[in-house]
C-alpha cells in the first residue's frame, strides 16, 4: 500500500514551456498504508511533464461532469513541498 497524496484541488499552476518543468499548489489527503492519514493544504507538487507522461497510470473511475471529464491518475515520484 505505501504512502501517497490524493489531490482534491489545485490552484496557481506554473509551467516552463521550454523545459516542461511545472508546479501547482494543491490540497487533498495524505494516505499511509492505504488509509487516509490526514488532510493537507497549501502544499506544492512539482515535476517535469516529459518525465511524467511515461509514468501516468489512469484510474477506472471516470465520472461525467459537464465539459471536463477524466479519470483519476496515478503518478509516482513527484516532488511535494509544504506541511
């Protein structure tokens, strides 16, 4: 099971179109051993789009919501900063 972050909202994205480096402010829930451990707010998640595209694992939980529709995705080894 391990540990991970479930992002439930994002704000203030930044992208360097030349390098693919990006970062975004997030809030959500931290998981440990497959269970929600605690909520997280005002953290930053960052990575490189070129690296991430090869590691995306789509979920099977697509929900149709207006004009933007996508399942959850799993991405390993992103940088997380904050409390």
